C-alpha cells in the first residue's frame, strides 16, 4: 500500500520546506463555549440567572409583592452582572500583565544567558525524542530568530499563550450583557404570570439545564451530567433562599 506521505499531497508547492497539510479532520475544533466570546457569554449567563431567582424565591417566601420582587431582582441582576464583568476584566488584565512580565524576563535571559537558554530549548526537544544532530540543528534553527525563540520558550517552557489585547474590555462587556439578559428570565413571570413563582421556576430550570449542558460539553464532559449539576445547584440555592424568607417572615 502506498504510504500516505508519498501521495500527491507532497507534490504541491511547499512553504519553507513544510508540505501542505494532508486531508483530515478540522485542524482546530473549538466548541462555542470554549472560544473567548462564547465562554464569556455562557459564564455570564450562568452567573446572572441563579441570584435573581434565589432572591425572588426568598421574597416570595417573605410575602413580598410582585413589584417589590421585580425591583429587587433587577437591582440584583445589574449589580451581580457588573461585578462579574469587572471581575472578568480584572482577570484578563492580570493575565496580560503576567504574560508581559514573563516575556520580558525570557527576552532578557536570552540575551544575558544565551547558552543556558539554548540548553533549555534542547532539554524541551529532548523530552519529545529529538536527539543527536537533529537536536542540534533544531536548537540552532529556533535560536536563529530571537522573537521565535522567545515565543518557543513562552509556549513550551512556561505554557503561556499571548493574550488578546482587547480581551479585557470585550470579556467584561459580554459578561455584563449575558448576565443581565439571563437575569431577566426568572423575573419576567412576575410581570405577566398569575403564578409567577411556578413559571419562574420552570423557565429558570430549563435555562440552567441548557447552560449546564453547554458548559459541560465544552469541557468534554457529559452534557447530561452538567445539566443536572447546574439544575441541582440552582435548586438548592433557591430552596435555601425561600426557607430564609419564610423564616424571616
């Protein structure tokens, strides 16, 4: 049987000695909830939906009027969403600052201790089975371009990838929008339904099931398990809040 690497794929023009990619599955498979924007939306929605429903349950247990429940719920939605968004913004800024600090350190070390840094490149490649003349040539090829050299060390020594410079603001905005949008779900029944708590519980449960399944599937876990876990956490929080409301009342 003809070897795959000798098929006409290699007959096509190569780039810097690298042949074109052979046919196969997508090179990068990313679920919606794994990507930056998708992850922020899912996390923001997950964080934004639980608190207003739990607060609504507590106020129902305390005998509050629907208008009071909606007002308090909206305040909680906005406050929690803004707090979550600012938290995502701070987290992204910290990651960017950490990456910049480590990159400056690697750049300085490649200038001050080039032999040591070449040895570290060789040690990394050696762990992957590269030896002998191939190892020496690989080290020299990587060290020939200082930027690529530092890129290599950042990725394979420190396991750090360069963050998106616009991630902090975008992540914060998406988290706030998703949190507010999801937080309205348990509150709307108190404006239009004759049995608001029951309807709110149903729609919130459905939303938690969907969000839990999406988050779990993005991590390669069972969608059913993730959905049930999210529903269980939300139900426990709401039950505890309702009990406190009844106790106070």
